[in-house]
C-alpha cells in the first residue's frame, strides 16, 4: 500500500470522526467505508465505522466492524467495550459479558465499562453481581447519577429496600430532576412502609414527568396505605437486611412506633440507630418529624438540619411536602434551611 493511499485513508478517517461527533452518522459511515477500503488494517476507522453503525441501530453490522478492528488491534479496551454493547443490543448477553471482561483486562479502571457490565448482569437476572459491578464503577467515579440509579434498581430486585433507597438518594443528589429516580425511590420507600416518603417521592416524580400512569397509580396506593393504616393490626416486620444490620432493626422499630403515635419511643429508637450508624440521614429526618409532632420546634429543626447536611436536595424536597413538619413550616429557621 502506498503512502498516498494511507494519507487518503487518514483524511477519510478524520472526516468520519468529525461527522460522528456531529451525530451525522450516515456521512460518518460513508467516510469510514472509504478509509477501510483504502487501508484495510486501519483499526481506528473500523472502530469508528462500528460506532456509526451502532448509532444507526445496525448492531450486527457494528459487531462485524468491531471484530475487524480487534483482529488488527486485539488489546484495544475500547473495541471490546463497544463490541460488548453491540452484543447486548443483539440480546447476546453472555457473549456481551465476556467482551466486557476482556475490556477490563486491558482497562480495569474504566468506570463506564464496569457500569455497562452491571447493566448486562441486570439483563441476565444476576442482580447481586450487578451491584458489585456498579460498586466498582462508583469506586472509580462516585458522582455518576446513572450508576447510583442502576445500582438502586438491582437492589430493588433483590428486595434490599433500605440499600436501594440509599442508592436512589445518591442518584437524586447528583441529578435532582430525574423523574425515574424519584419514582423508584417511592417504590423502595413504599416497600419499607415509609408511606409519607413514598407519596412525596411519587409526587416529585409527577412534577418532573406529569401524567405518568405508573406514578399516579403508585401514589394512590401509597396514599391509601397512609390514610387507611390500621395501627392495632400493624406488626413490625424487619426487612431481609435487618438480620445482619442491627441499626436497621432499631430504625424500623422506630418507624413502627411512630406509626402508632408513640413518638417519644420512636425517637429513642432513632437515637440508638444513630449511635450505631451516625451517618444514617433518614433517622435524623424521621426524628425531626417526631419532634415536630410532639411540638418541639427547635429539636425538629436541629434534626432536619442534620438530614439536610447529608443530602440537601432530597430532604428539602421531602420537608416541603411532609405534613408531619407543618408546625415548623412558618419558622424563619425552616425557610433559611430550605433556601440553603
């Protein structure tokens, strides 16, 4: 192959890359085709061609392009990663997982590869392994809302509702306008019996995405449970995690006592929770609600402030919608706390 052909191939690769960046995928594909026709071992052009084909939903053709690229450059993590994505689009999950693993051999510190691997594990129903993959992703890049959100989804499937709630809280912290995260937070809260928080979460989801039928229905269910809850027939049932985490047993017991109107006893349970886990923001928030219902305004505001310090956006939203805190809504300190 002569120098002129190589230079032409490089030029068409450059044009294809520019079109790809501009989301003009048909033009990108045409230029990558010219590049590989002139230089068949131009692996970057094969990769670019695969990307353009994937964006055009031609995933089988994209897979073939990635295979051509990897035949030339088998150690390219980027190629294995995108090959895995193409396989996932073709519902070939096990092959996709193997490709993600090959990508990680060459680039074990890529948060996006660990994240997309987790999505494939969810598709395979391997939820625990998916959580571990998301954990690796978040250890590398902890501020990615999507990774927290998908971690929460996997935990929901495992019925680990407290951990799911925490993950959705983190997702909302980094992306407060994600209607899906608020909706799934409502599902987790509802499953834990936190009906007021569930209603507030579904309501926020509907503000961000009006008319969503599932959110309307789940909010109605949570409201029904909240209004029609029978205190005498209620029974404390710890979540599956509580056996292993003592502070959750105290926390859930506090939730149960608060439902029964035993606010002082609930506060004692929340205080024990916080002695074991002083970073459990939800205990501070629920303690604030109990103090407010008992008429202790300053103590309610103190605890609400502690919750807001952990996750400002989330607990400000909840505080504005939670009638348990109505006695502090007109307080100047409350206004300052909400405005930040």
